[in-house]
C-alpha cells in the first residue's frame, strides 16, 4: 500500500474519507495524494455554445482552479496530524471521475479513497455519479466512505 489517492471535493463526506485515508496511510507508511478536479466548464456548455461564446473561459478556469486550491489549503489542516506522512495536493481540470481515474493510473495508486456522496446530493441515487464512475473504471481497489447519517 504505497500510494493512496484521495478524491476531495470539499464536502463533509470527502473530509470523512480523507480522515480514513490518513489512518490507513499511517498504518501502512503510504504516501497520500489529495486530488481535487475542477469541472471543466466546457462539459457544462456542451451543445450550448451560444452561452459559452461571451465568456472568457480561461479566466473562469483560472478562478475555479484558484478556488479549488484554496479549498485544499483549508481542508488539509482539518485532518489528523500529517507529520511523517508524505503527501501532495493536486488540482486538475476536466471531468472529475476521469481525472481521478487517470491520476490513479499515473501514480500507480494502490488504493483510491472517495466519499459516496459529494455536494450535489441527489437522494434517489445510491451513489454519486463521480463515486459510481470511479468504482466502475478504477485501475485499483476503491474504498467508498459512507456519508454521515445526519447529512
Ligand atoms: N470534483 C471532484 N474532485 C475530486 N473528488 C471528487 C469530485 N467530485 C466528487 N468527488 C469525490 O466523490 C465523492 C462523491 O461525490 P459525487 O459522486 O460527486 O456525489 P454527489 O453526486 O452527491 O455530489 C466525494 O465525496 C469526493 O470524494
Ligand atoms: Mg459531486
């Protein structure tokens, strides 16, 4: 268990997942990669190019990326002590599940830790779409952490 990839969207469930990942990393002397994927606005605007036309995509992406970086910067200190655990924070742009899967391939991750639900809770679905797609396409085992009941 050398490399563990943790998918972070800033939601309480992803925080719970990250805490779990820190415990595992400590037990197995693993390194951690905290990954947050900025949803590429192009995905959203697909087939709606008339809306996208007036928008400076580069600056939108820039500010979304900064926002996610800040989120990770504030997120990490809320975790249990990371002393002696090598870790990195990574922000990429794209389709979140694809970004998580390809990062796991690149890093040769031994485990992906992810929350079952994120921010856009749609209660009728059992899994969130990101977690579902990661479980389906991951190159390694995936640990899915349940949300707290009161959420
Ligand atoms: N953009 C993202 N970047 C990194 N991880 C993400 C991202 N979106 C979701 N995740 C991970 O997937 C988990 C489940 O989220 P998701 O499948 O999006 O559920 P929901 O549909 O409820 O938002 C989160 O707890 C988090 O671990
Ligand atoms: Mg989500």
